[in-house]
């Protein structure tokens, strides 16, 4: 079984709709992240959470919100989807190993979102 | 402002030969570097990393070299195999946001094709 799972894997929605992407992990990691990948732009950080009570904006958080329901679950919401939010979305987790900069992030399989 | 650059969008190599993927960075505060591999329809998977206090790290067929003075790192795959065909992302870690949190910055990726 995968350590980091994302649902749905694919989603088509219309402009203005609210949608939620979900992420669950069984790695026992405290830290979770949401990224988006656009063609030719690599991965960009949307939001991150270092524990259930700690949520922080990333570099491109506008138009998104998140909820950390438990250590294992981190959801990303698009309050009112727009076409330029069409992208591949990845959830990731990492463990605090003491040397904070030496963290390795582990990614889910991704959710492909199309906003019409 | 692209702080991590992978200037080659694609690379084609013959099976058995060496693959060399390159990555340049501009932020001298980066102190930990990672390579991820991504197959289509899957999330990025961690491949190998290197701390800024080292100049080489090896793991089986994969070796990462870091040249801090040139702000350059490279991933060598020897010998290359068809199963290595994937997109390779370079990532670098540094403090972000004025606090003590670290963030990964990703390059745009290089598509490696290993021909049988």
C-alpha cells in the first residue's frame, strides 16, 4: 500500500465550483505539504503544515485553503475554481529528523485537475 | 526569479552509457540538495541527496556531485538503463519566510530518455 495517497486522482470541474483534494499518509510524519506542477514550471509550494495546529502559506497560496484534520490528513480546497488552477497537484510529507534542513519529502501520486 | 535551474529540458542517452544531469542554483543559502525522479502518472520519488558540507555522495549507480563555488550540482547515472527514463527534478533547501522554516525549491526538470 502506498504511504501517501491522494484522492481523487483525476477531477474535472467548472469555473466557480468549490472542490477539495484530499491527502492521507501512513508514514507517521508530522509535516505535510501541497504543491502544484505546471508544464515547464516545476513544483511550487501552495501550503504546508508542520503539525496539526501549524499551517503556513507557501509561495502561491492565493485562491487556495487547507485543513489539517489529523496528523495523517491534509486537505486542499479551491474555494472558487478558475481555469488557471488547472494543474497537477501533489501532496508530500516529511519527518523532522532534527537537522531541519536535511529533510526528505515523500510525494503522493498526484491529482490531475482540469478547470473548465 | 528562478533560483534552481535545470537548463536542459531533455537528454537522450544510450543504454549502458553515462547520463549526466545538471543543475545550477543562485541562492548561496541553499545547504541541502536533492534529486527526485518522476515517472508519468506518479509522484516524484526521492533518489539521492547531498549536504553542502560534502562534494560527492554515491548510492549504487547514482552519484551526485556538488561544486559550491560554481553553485552547480550534477547527477551521474552509470550505467544508464531504459528503466531510468523519467523526469528528474533537482531541489534545494534553504530557510524561507524570515523564520526558521526550510523550504524546497525545485528546478523545472529534465526528461531523460535511455534508449535500448
